[in-house]
C-alpha cells in the first residue's frame, strides 16, 4: 500500500472521530438551566444524584440564650503562697513545679541564725521561770514564818502584811515568767524545732493540699524578705469559671443556676458549673458584669487560664430547624434552596435564630413540611 493511501485513510478516520464527538456534544443535555435564581436539572442528571433533600422539622430551640467568653481561674480561697518563717539561706527545695502535695508535707529546708535566737529566747524564758518559782518558794516560806511569829506576838502585824505582799508579787512573777516560756515554746513549735538543740534547720511545710503552680526560689539563695512567696500551691479540685456578661443579658442569670461550659481544650464537650457570685457593679468601659461559677475538677483536667464560652438557656420555643449545612450566604443574605418539584430548586431567603447541635432555628422564610436541600447546596450555588 502506498504512503499516499495510508495518509488518506488516517485522515478519514480522524474526520469520522471528529464528527462523532461533535454529534455527542450536540445531543448531550445541558447540565443546569437557571431562571431568576431557580436551578433546574434535566432528567438523568448526574449532579442531581449528589443532592439530598429533606423535610423541614419543628423542634424545641432556645429563645433567650446568654453566651459570653469564659476563662478558668483558680479559686482564690484555695490558693496558698508559701512564705519564709525566718530570714535565711535556702538549703534545699523538696518539690518541683506541678507536683501534688499534701497539707503539712515538707516543701523546703531553711538554714537561719534566727533559729538559734529563738532557741536562746526559749531557754532564757525557761530559766526565768525557774528563778521565779524559787522566789515564790522563798516568799511563801517568809510569809509562813511571819505568820507564825505574829501568832506568838514576836513581830507586828505590819511584818505579816509585808510578807503576804511579797508572796503575791512572787506568784505574779511566776505567772509572767510562765507566759514568756509558753510564748517562746510556741514559737519553736511553729518553726518545727526541738526545745533542746542548737543549729537546727527549719522545715517549711505546705499549708494546704494541692498542686505547686509556681516556684520562685532555688537552693542556695539567701532571703531576707519574708513577704515574698517561695512558691504558690493551689487546690484545683474545684475551679472558677469567670465571664464578663453583657449588662443587657445579666437579668437572665441568677446565683445558684447552672451554666453550660465549653472549652477550647475539649472541643465537642459540655460541662456544668454553678453560679456562685454575680458582681454588684457594671464595668464602665465594657458595660459587662462579672459572673463567677464553680466547676468541679476531681481529675484535674481543667487548668487556670483555659479559655472557652459560657452558655445559659433562659426559655425554649418551637421553631422550624434545618441542618447548618443547608444555610449558605449569598450577597449578605441567608439562603436555603427549597424543592419546587423534582430537580427544580428555588432559593429562599431566611432569618436564622440560635444554633443547637448542628441545627439552625429558622425564624422566618420556611414552614414545617417544606422540602429543602440539606446536602450538596454548593452544587446549586455554583451552577
């Protein structure tokens, strides 16, 4: 076969394919027809099979809802700042950041010269008490002797009165010395010291049970400021949720009520907290009112500074509801597509209300029983 004949046959085949393609294109139906925003699919359209239609249902939805940003805080009534009992050098720190501690558990050890001063004060007070007791014994003996002599008319009554006065003074001196000793001993007990040893180290104990949130000291440091906390311990078994509620909504919240709490750290979960305090004043800058709610935290999953949202439902009402995915934005309007007939859809402007569990309440534009597109809405919008 000649080269010319082969070329002619190939050209004929290509022309035939081109005619078939053109005819197929000419006979294939149009994908979508649009008139005044309406969308119509021809029978047998592949896109129509990707669209899901469902009836609008009625449901109980919140009519008055309070929502506001919220934040987890430690309950200040359960926060303790560990202070030094005496100035001195930190010998060791016995806990680390984040550790759980029990009340009375040692958290630091201190070396302080003032510990020996306290010991000396105790021993001095103890010696003073012994001297006072000796003086009382002598005054008692002198008084007894004076009374005996007076009975035998050996001395004047004045001497007896003087001896009784001396005895009374001696008893007062014993009481004062005993009070001084008690005070010095109590100081040693508060410092956790024994009453007969010099050079003791001071053990600093946890004042409450909880977690160590801050540590502001390191071994070897010398501290003179006893008002500066060594560390902060907080009992996080119960935490606060604080929120600034707009003053226009504060009338819906009362002490003792429960709030729904949603936290960014736990998406999809809702927690319950009880309102314990509502501020008595309005913030003049933001026109909000501070609300505090108590949230149980037995497993320690809620941590201070976590952010989230509070929500409180005041009342409920029946409204048409649709899935959130059924509502789209078009030129600043909320739009849903209502099925007019099979394959024929009409855009409808709607007014939306509260969102509950992935469904939107419709306040205007739809009625129960209307059939709308609930899946594949973007196919209609982009057609």
